[in-house]
């Protein structure tokens, strides 16, 4: 078994793979102030409930966009599992041809998603990740990572509206079912949700034109992917475990390289 960590700005997702099968997954809040022991208490409780021995893992691989938590998480891996984890970044093999001006600027999560998308779906692809930020990534029919777009996440947009407009309340992110609303809460929900659907449709449409290929498949992932996908035909597939699968694929690529040497 291997343990995978997808560490985002808001949440981190853990998964356990046995071969290619995802056996378990959990989501916890990303907190840069937590120590390795605090992470250990939380994660160990997950393992205990599932009857998993943390020393049964053969390896651990981590993708992170939050440098401040890495020291604690890496210490957790060594202290509780006895493993120095692999980190997605310079020196790790992904097999991805990155066409970004500066490939080092591409977030680890975007790389991992692209690797998983190529492995699981036919190219060309557009991958939309609804996280703290919403990222749109374009993959060519030659399996090249071409680049993409970054937009404020849905929750960031909602929170900004509450924080900057003194008379507007914080609202739950659910669909009101209409756009002509008769109260403030539903009016805000409508603007946030349907406005975001419009953002997604416009960016996807322009990306498809730039890719110059009618057979582009659009894959959505992230916590709010289903909410937006249910309101638009611009998204073909919702794959909530895309990033975890990408970590498994990258791990397998690196094990193959190690075995050859």
C-alpha cells in the first residue's frame, strides 16, 4: 500500500492505494500552525478506525501548494510511518512536457491533475479544478501541458462579497433554482453560482477555440465541481479523485525508473 497526500490551501486529502485501487480517502483542514504530532493524532485516528497499520505503507508521495505545512507533514511521515516521502517537484519524473514559460511556476496540483487526465482520458483535455482558486489547464493532443487560466475560487468570491459589503450576509453555496430572486440570500446565491457557471462556460469555450480541436474533453475536479457541473454542459466528466489518481500514476513512473537503475 502507498499513502498519498494532496495538500491544498484550504484542505488536504489523503488516500491509500493498494495497486491501482483507492481503498480509503479522507479530507482534513490545512493548518500551517499544526505540528507533526497534531497531524499524527488526526491521521492515526483515521488509520485506527480503518484497521490500518501506518508502518504497512511501502511509500508515501505528496503534492503540495502550501510550503508552510511541509515540514510538519514530512516529519509526520517519518515519525509515524517510518518513511521519507517523495515530493512532487524538481527531480521527480512526471512524463509531462510542460510548455509554460517557466515550468517551475506551474503548481504541483496542476501537474498532478494533468498526469492523471492523460492517463485516464483521451487528449486533448481541459481540466478544471475547483479549489481555493479555480484553475483551467489545457492539454494538447500531443499530451503537452500548454498552460491555462487561474480564477478566484467560488468560496473566495462568496467570502469577499460578505466581507466587503457590510449589509450582505454570509451565505451557503447552494443553488436557489432561479435568477430573479426575491430575497437577499437567494439573490447572492444566484449571483455566485450562476455567475460562476458563466465564467466556466466562457473560459472553456475560449480554450476550445485556442486548442482548435472539437474533440476536447472537459474534466472537472475539486470540492465544488459537482455543484457547477450540474448547471452546465461545458463539463463532460466530474472526477473527484483525479488528483489522488495522479499521485499514484507519478509514483508508479518513479518506481519504474528506480527499478531500472
